[in-house]
């Protein structure tokens, strides 16, 4: 009798004529769209223009993809530079493999550039982005499910994941079920996003504290999920590199959250950079600028204009005939 299990998708690529449509890429794109929509709503609530989110996204996404791929290659180098590896495959992003730490790090650089160009505060934008970023990561994990990759060790739990023979690790038979780490992280991220939104509303967090809290929440989940995974990875002592990264980055984010909270306990009143909303100063008039001053007119008893005020007095003084 076959035990209850989560099946793996039968395919992860569809073809529109000669053009391949890969589930991994579609999941990432869908996650980006969801994150943008969520960020636009939160950005508007903080006084920003939703169109600015798109402008900043055009900077953040390319930086994030490059950073994510670089971290993946560095943390799993054997597939590309080890025995039998193919360095050219490091460019094959569609096959899967984007390290979140590199994506967040370089994506933040791109977002910072976009914020500076838009004249808005990067910490305020990061706070608006944080919950949507977690939801985007949750949606992106569906790509790992379609690719049948990054699953955990063997399990007898009823929600174990069934892997096709072509993707089975060496030493396991077709009846083995594995921890669906893609599902664990998906659910953790969605719960974390809901927690961030509630805490932000409850305590009116600002000055980047929502973002630092995002890092704390994510690294906490990623730590125990990473310990379940059996895919090849760079090892540092007894643990995978990503385990150490989760510990170090998570602790650093917790310290930053506390320190920022002490210095800035409230929330910003504007998403703009200091001085970005100041009106431009008027240019001083040049010597060539004509200056016309119209003298007030005096009226006679009949109500008719009688020329510029004081004109009759001057005539009376200098005209003896009058």
C-alpha cells in the first residue's frame, strides 16, 4: 500500500512554440508582482506615491537576481567548479538556485539607489517592503517544488514529499518520502508576513525596524529548515554554510532592531528624504529684468481718474499760471 504523500509536479517546463515557460521563473515573477502590489498599498499608507515603488523595483530586482545567483554559486560551488562541474551552468538561472542572502544584500543596494533617485527614505521603503518580501519568497518556493529540488531528509510523516526517480539523490529508492521543505518555508513565510503586519500596526514601527524584524523572523525559520535539507552545500565545520549565515545574520538583525528602537522609538512622519519636499528657492531678479511699478491713481470728486496721485500738486507748485 502506497502511503499518503505530497506528489511532485509531473513537469516544470511548458513550451509556447519554441519558447520554454519554466515554473521556477514564473513563480519568481509572480512573487515579485505580489510583493509590488503589497508594497504599493503599504507605501501609500505611509504617505508615499505608489508609482515610486515601481521605479525602485526596476533597480532592486536586477540587483537582487544577480546577488542571489552569486550567493548560490558561492555556497554550492561543486556543481560548477568541482570535479565534473560545468562553470557555464552558473549562468543557467532558469535551472534553479538563487540564494536569498545574496538577493537581499544586492537587492537592498539596488533599492537604495532607487530610493535616492526618487528622493525617498530607504528605511521607510524597507519597512513598507518587508511583509511583501516574505510573501514573494513563499511564492518563489513553489518553483523548488516544480523543480523537485532542495527537499529535506527521509520521513514517514503523512505529508512526506514523493520525488521522481530522475531527481532522487543517490542511495534512496523510489518509495522514499522526503520532508517538503519548500512547503515548510512557504507556510513559515506567510505566517511571518502576517506577524509583521500585525506588529507594525500594533506598535507603529518605523526607521527600518519592520525590515530588521523580517530578517529575524526569516532567519529563525530558515535555521531549522536548513538543518533538514540534504542537497549538496558548502560545509563549515559540522553545519552547512546557510546555517551559520542564518545564525549570524539573525543575531545581527536582532541587535539592529533593538538599537534602532532605542534611538527612534516612533515612526517617521514622511517618507521623503530630509529637504526633498522643500520648495525651490526663487531666483533673484537680474539687472535686465524689467521692474514696472504702477503708481496709484487719485480720483476727483466726480469719481474720474485724475492721473497719478500728487500730480496736480506738483503742477500747482511749478506752473504760475495755475
